[in-house]
């Protein structure tokens, strides 16, 4: 039986694992990274640390098998990451030489670059989210339920809109977001920024 519940601190390591096991455009990225925590350091753990009230997990009989997490204020979250989250990571992971083209090196460069969002998107769609579900819990309607749970949390906080990014290779993800009502806001070399109005 699948259920959605609020994040608990005991879920911390599981967020890292799920982030890695869905990190290759929805597929398992474990074989692509030497350091299994690099993806989670940027795309999962800072949300659980800085805005845990906006982290929801999906659980089945075998344990946590998915999550949705994010922020109500993307620009404010970027500032909090710069102040409270990224400095320690940058010390732990020095910038690699340009000759290093590994996935680990690319992720470390993202950590040093930091998170940012355009003023245009932040004005109308200030919130953003990440959603990841392991294969065993996919195709069961849980993605939509996780989204609805997250949207309700945003609406109770008066947030007018939410955005997310998806890689161009993640065709299942693109189809899912369009099916539940997201619209394309921007096209990038790496993928698409989607948005949805909540009011």
C-alpha cells in the first residue's frame, strides 16, 4: 500500500539514494557517479535542510520510494543556499580542472556555480520543485498525488505559481508534466522549464 506523508529526519539518507537512483533522466544513475552523494547534495538535501516543511515522501511496504520537495520562493532559496548550504560543499569539493569531463566533475561545477532563477520566471512562478519516484512505484498515479499534495501546501501559503526544469532526454517526465497541466516557459540546450499557475 502506497501512502504520502511528511518528511522526517530519518528519511535524510533515503532522499540521497532516490535522487541518485532516478538521476539519469529518471533512470538509475548509480553507475555514472563515483561519489553517490553529489546529486543529492544539490537537488535533494538542501530542501530537506532549509525547507523541510515542503518535503513529502511516498512510502510503500518496502520503505520510502519517492519524494516531492521544493521551495515557495526560488530567489530567496538561492540566497539561503549561498549562505547556509553551498559554502561547506565548495570547501569539500574543490573545482576540478577543465580537463576532467566526468559526471562527478560536472556536478561539482554546478555546486560552485550555485542555483539561480530568472526574474521573469520568479515573478509569476516563484516556487519550484523536484519530484522523483523509483521504478517500483511508477505508473500508479502517485506522481499526480504527490504534485497535488505539494500544490496544496503552496496554495495555503499564498504562492501564485510554480516552475520546474526537466532534461530533454526525460520524455516520460515531459509527457507527465504536460498531462497534468504544466506549460512550457523556456527552452534550453539542456531541456525545458515548465510552469503552472496556482491561482
